[in-house]
């Protein structure tokens, strides 16, 4: 039996309702326990939209033992303004994330599944928050981590995360690539139990540099990295991203390693939207999330699709199980 914690995400978005939808599905017949970190008044509002089909108790104490299958961990009272980022929505989402980490740190929970947040709202609340990935890594005191995306059709990972395009070329170094691939390789083996991972490396420039005619990064950095890395037998590339995805070459690999955010996320979401999962690799904790945003435009209507959140839970459960097998 394991314990899984869900955060509420931005309370003005679809986060609370898709968590309730997810809990309705995953609690049926399960022996696991669940914590939903959410303001009590927001949970009540979500419960009017999506009726809970599980037994739950409400507590204000982080360490309280759950008397029901689902514990609603109340983080206070926040004003809701459905459909727009606000100071309250930013503060409540940050508080939910912080409380979830405490549960993981105290070993009360085995994994966290985070609902979508608005970076704008969190900034409005006065918090310095680059993203879930960087925040959890900082709290875990880990400086070598990877943003990874998982699905049944394609797994992917990023060399750089939330960086302006103009900064990316200067960040791509052999040292960075070796650090990231070390995390990726060990994650594929330990967390996904892929014994001999096949990893495709994408080029940075159009046509993967065309032998140095369109940028030098492939010749000076990527090719030496691929052929000289201690993981070279598992690496292929650098591939021209457009041709790689057009020819569906990702089907031949266990993971696609891209250089920057949209290079990977655009095709990944096109292929998997509604079912893809964001996973923070390289941390001692397990953290997953759906691959979509707050969807302010449909918040409060009860129409939000919980498929990606359900997939995020399934991957969290799978990774927790695999890590326990490796102990």
C-alpha cells in the first residue's frame, strides 16, 4: 500500500475538479491512501461541480492520520475568481505545493501529482517560482535534474527547460549534456525498468546543422558528445527534428532527447495531448503532473478532461513500485 498526494493547482483553473475526477476513478477498489492538498472552501466548490465518489475526511494538520481513503488537507481559506489568475490563486497553489513537499519529506506520502498552476498568479503572489521542476529540485538540494515527458507513444527529455531561445546555444555544452544523459539513462533503467535504453538526440539547428553549414553546435558539441560519452552505445543522432518527427522515428527509441522546450513539447503534445505526463527525473522524490495548463476558459464548467491527470497518477504509482523493487 502506498500514499499519494495531489495538489490543487490554481484554484481558478481546472485543477481542483480534475483531481476530484481522478480520485473518483483511482480510489475504486484501491488499497492505497490519498491526500488532496486543497483549501476547504475550494474543495467544497469543486465537489458541487463533480460529486466525490469516495469517502474523505478533512484536516488542518499535515501529520494527521487519515481516517478515510482520502484526506482533504485544508490549507486555509482563499477567495476564488474562476477563470483568471489572482493573488489568492497564486498563493493557494504555492501553499499547496509547499505542503505536499512536506508530506514527502516526512515520508507520509510516496509521490506527489501536481495539478496545473499559473506562473503569472504565483508571481502576483510575490513568489519567485520558475516552475514545479526547479522548485522541487531546489527543495531536494539537487542541481542535476531533468524535465521528462512520458507516454505510451513517446518519452522525451529536455537539455534546457524554461530558457529564452537566445540563451539556449550558449547553454548547450558537453558537460551539460553528459550530466543530463546520466540522469536520463538511470531514470529509464530504474524508474521505467528499460534495461538497455535507446536514446535519440536531436540537433539544435535546422537540418541538424547540415555538416556545419547552419551552425556549429552539432559538429563541435553534439557529435563528440554522442560518440565519446560513456553512454555512446545507447545514443543515436544528432537528428534533424523536422524529419525525425515527420518520419515517426521516435517509435524506434525509448526516449527522445531535445535541446530546448518547444522543440520537444510541440510534437509531444501533438502526439499525446490529453494523455502525456510531466515527470521530474533525478530527484529522491517522485513527482508527476499532467502535460496541460490551467485551462481558465473552461474552469468551473465540469467539462475538463482528467485523462492526463489520471495518467500522471498511473506513472507515479508505477515509478514508486519500481523504486521499491530496486531497494
